[in-house]
C-alpha cells in the first residue's frame, strides 16, 4: 500500500479511528483525527498550540469549550445526505468536549493556531455550497472553513463526487510558497464511499514525477498530499465523499493547474453552455 494512504482502524477506547500528525505525515502544518463516539460517550481534548475545526460528519452532539456550549447540534445522519454539516471552530489554548447525543462521527481538523479568534459555531447556513465543473467533472463542494472566514491557518472543505465523475480535476497543486502565483498548502483527504464496499482512485503526482502514486482508496482511508497534483475518480456505481484539511505558511488557496490538462475545464463548461 502507498505510504500516502493511512487506513482507518476500529475505534480505540477514546473512539479514535484514524490520526495524522505533522510528525507522522513528515510535514509541518496539517493534523487530522476522526472519532466514532457511541451515544453517551464523551471526548475531551486540549488544543494547545493548534486550532481545531470539529466537523460533525454524522450524528448529534453537545459541544463545549472553555467559554461556550452548543447543545443538540448536528443535522445529518450520513454524509451522503449531502446537507452541509455543523462544525465548531476552537482556537489554540482552549479545550473542547464533545458529548455524543446520538452515535457520532466527528472529524478534528488541526493546524497551528495563535488564539486570534474565539471559539464559534459554524452552522450549515454559513457553509458555502458550490457546484464546480461540468459534465463528468461536476462535483458539489461545501466550503466549511474557507479563507473568507476567520482562522489562523486552517482551511476545511468537503466534496461530493458523483459516480463516474472526477473531482480535484483538472489536476491542480498548491505546493509552492510563491504568492501571488501559488500557495504552499499541505492537504489531507478523508474518503467515504457510497456504497461502502466500493473504492475510489486517487493519483498524486509531481511535475518531475518524483512522486507518482495512483492509489485505490477505500472507505475511511486518509490520503496525504504533501505536494503535487491530486485528482480523484469515482467509478460507476459509487459516489465519493472527501473532507479536505489544508494549511501552510499563508492561509490562502492559490492553486496551479497541470498545464497539460487545464483545457478540460473550459471544454466541459463550453459543452454545458451548448
Ligand atoms: O485543493 C483543494 C482540494 O484538492 C479539493 O478541495 C479540490 O479543490 C476539490 C475539487 O476541486 O473538486
């Protein structure tokens, strides 16, 4: 299996099913954890030097921080209901406690924090919904924590790839700290597949092909994107979901398309206009 694929495992005693740290990923910024909590189970963590975006992938929970508490938040019981999630932003040097009101799956998106902004609820109504692309590169994007919303480092987005379609396509990259042309952002993909026994295909490759990995991705896998282009394909019969966490030295998403393939977007959009 590729070193870029981190499979999930059964929940441990605190409910953790997958964990990526900057150290385990061999990079500097992005951390990512997923917890599956049974009804009544509680998870409590300190954020220390990281900020967190807690994304309720499914289920309802009470979530509190040092200063705030939100009760009975959570809308969807499955990510494939395709309604935007409830999330909670937690700054550095804070504490969060998640009490599962129903069975819950929650993603903890992490990046370096300075404590600039207070803890806040990000309700579904504040999540920007976007249909990106056209034809068999059309996909649905939920912008959970985009650069237009305040945070120190974190960018969080979820994407739905219809069966037979490609997303993160044309292939793009953001691995150069070279603004205004391109930003350097490390990225994780947390994949879910419907039906769950299916697979997705993801390629991660660089211009010099020093990385060129084409991976079969299963339900619950995390894919690391340290650099390079990173397109995703959903086979016929299977709908894909992924949650992206991005972070780097500057909190802006300025990507660069693979020049060999960027013509495809214009071609698909033009065909849609006909
Ligand atoms: O760089 C961002 C990530 O690769 C995805 O969020 C991607 O942009 C999603 C998409 O365009 O389909």
